[in-house]
C-alpha cells in the first residue's frame, strides 16, 4: 500500500522509487526495482510503451558502433535469454540471429574485421561466403557477396514486452499511476493535478521528455522513419542489416538497411490473431535525421519512406511485391557519444536517469535497469557503469533545457 501525508488540499503518496515513464526502459526499471523488494510507483499517463518504444524497431541485438555499446547490449541480451521462457506469445520474441550483408570485397573485409573484434570480446559470430549467405537467405539479391552471422541476436514486439515487464512489476507490488509528472524536486515528484508523490528516489526514464526533468543533461534528438509491408510468403528469415549501413539521403538524413519479418501475421491495430498465417509482416528501417528538440515536426517524409523501400528491395527483391501497410516517424533520444545516460545525477540527491538509448532501447532495457538497481542499492555491477554516467557531461545542458 502507498502511504499518505499532507493537508486536505494536497494528497502526497510515498514510495521508495518513482519511475517516470513506462516505455520498455522504464518498465524494465520498474520490474528490476520491484524484484529487488522496493516499493515502486510508475508515473505514466499514456498507454504503456506508447512513446518511443511504440515507434521503435524492436531489435534485441548486439550493438558495437562505439565503445560501451557492446557491453551494455550483450549484458541486455543475456538477461532477455533468462526471461524468454516466460515471455507471452504476443511479445513475438525470436532469437533469429542477425546477418550483416556485404555487397563487395571491401565490405567483406569489414565483416571480417567485425568478426575478429566480436570473437575477441567473446561474442559468437561466423563469416558467410556467397553460397552460405544465399543458403541462409534464399530471397537475397545476387549482388550480396557474403555476410557476418551473429546467432545470439533477436527481435521482439517492444510495446508488448514493456506491458509484460510492467505487469511483472505490478505482481511484485509496483503501482501504476496514470498521471503526468511535471517536475522532480527534493525527492518529490509533482504531478499535473497538483498532488505530490514523495519518493526516496526517482528514475527519469521519460524518453523524449527526459530533458524536462533533468535539463542539465546534453540530450540530442533525431527523427526516424520505419516502414511495414506485408509479403505473401516468407522471404526474410533473419534480422538483416548492411555492413555499409549508413547512406546519406541528403544533407540532413541518413538511411540504414535493417529488415526483419514477423513469424506470425497480425491484424488490425497490431493485435495478434493467434493462428499462424502464410503472410507475414516485414519491418523495414531506418532513417536518422537530426532535430533540435522534442517539439520538432514528426510528420512523415515521403522521400525518406521511398528511399527505405528502395534500399530494402536492393537487398531483398521480393519486398517489391509486398503490400505497404503503414509507415511512421518518431523521435529518438541520444547523446553526443552515442551512449545512453544511466545512473545518478550530480547535485540532485536521489535522482537517477535511464534514457538516451537511441535505436537499442529494447536490447539494453534490462541491463540499464540492473545498473540502476546496483547503484541505488550499492551492489557491485556486472559491467562497468562508468561509460554511461551522467557526470561524463559535466558543465553541459540539454539543447531542450528551458
């Protein structure tokens, strides 16, 4: 039960930890904190996972573009592996593996270097030649010369996973408060209706709104597009990406080739029908377009959507016969060094941050939550938390700070 204090005009509830935001990272934090025996209140006025999580791609994959990403995502994947047997079917978790595709000798050399690095870090991976990659993915264009296979990678429906994690937290005693938080100050979370939530600690996992609660953090924002089409038959069997992933569309936007095909068909509003169907959906991503702040125009850009589709057809020609279903643009939060911000905030006693995961929030949700729990409870962490600490940005502020 939540405790109460305050006069007749102001009801104040109490808890050990308030989690602001119920995307996949916030839900994971709520789950891990409740599992640790803490009294948790999740503050989220909207549907669970309806923000950046709903707009994301759902890849649960090793990311190694910059130092620090590999440790966090590899740890995250190991934690998902421990939960997989409990995930309900609607999460659609599939440990499908990723194939990084090469179109020429230079890209094959890049794949070989990536293989060497991953193997040095203890990540299982395998180099595929032209015949092997064609056997693994018969629908690929003949232009693909080989690839790098990472068998431990996976995919899931991130919104459903967030709902599942929050429900697990609730079974452990967490509460979900359908209010909007407006500020965090002196261990009090002020809510939109004027009431207060007194929290021994607060975790800012608010995604695109994170700068409203911790404006001193130098968060950056980008606009991303994703396209979903429906194929008549299965033409993609793995999570596919391109070794040469970044392509400049114009001076402002980059487009990456990333594709995954659901193993089950879905119906209106993305609700699971239940029965397996021959037709299945292909998720095509993604673009990255820098924007100034979360209030940026997130309308679809038809030029970018068209480029995503052409890029996918370049690798998987059958996608050209697929039926377009929907496309959308959403906001991603990141930082200048492409690492999330995880942990306590200097000068704000009891305030923690778990945000700025860019495209790998699903992969790093559980590992982020574990780092928050470890710091809050003064436990030794499984991985070095220093690369993600807020104090690496000392003296800087978010571009969205008001």
